[in-house]
């Protein structure tokens, strides 16, 4: 408690001394204001009561960005399936895509089948391509959603 009061009183005392010093400089007859920047060589006979408080300049501190390791963010948060293309039927309506993936040691496979719509985005090397670019045997990542009782493919990423 006493620390906070002493800090408050010391700030008030410093402010009062700064104001008294600036008033003394303005009232003093030895201070001459001139337009030319020539230095005045007038000897001072009395010392000022307290030095004037320096003006606080706004400091624009630029924050240094923290060094972050490159972390790959998931661009899609919905369900996805990764595997190899088994079959495509682009002539049917709606066009269909069948992708399968093996489970490794369990010797099983998972087969995914979904509908391609006009809104399905097909990407290869971060560029959009046509549905005809999907070939059998290619590795793909399929993002999908459930719509009207069937799985609708929202995007296909060809690896």
C-alpha cells in the first residue's frame, strides 16, 4: 500500500518540479527567443530548479513475428477417403467414382463409391482439371458429404 502511495506522490512531485522549471524559463529575462539558430553564449548565474521533463515520443514498436515451424493445415475438415481409383463412369448421370484402399496386414480392402456432380472440384498439382483427368490406378484423396441418401463427392485431389 505504501509503495503505491509513494509512487503516486513522487510522480506528483516530479510533475510540479517540471511545471515550475518551465514557468521559470518563460519568465526569466535572460532567455531570448530568436529566429536564427545561432547559439546564445549567455552565462548562467543561477541554476534552474529542475530540468524540464523530456517530451515523450510515441514509440512505434514493431513486433517481431515468432518463428513458427511450417505446419501443414488441413484445408478440408469434413470426411475424406484416400486410396487408388478402381473405376470411373463419367457417362452415367450422375457420374460415379470408385476408390479402394487396402488395410495392410489385415489383408482387407475398403471400397468407396460416390457421385460426381457439376459442383465437384477436381485438383491436380493445385490446379483445377476436368473429370476426364481421373484415370484408373491413380492415387486420390476424395472429400465427400452425404446428400439425398447417397455420398456426394465435393472434391477430388489427384496425387
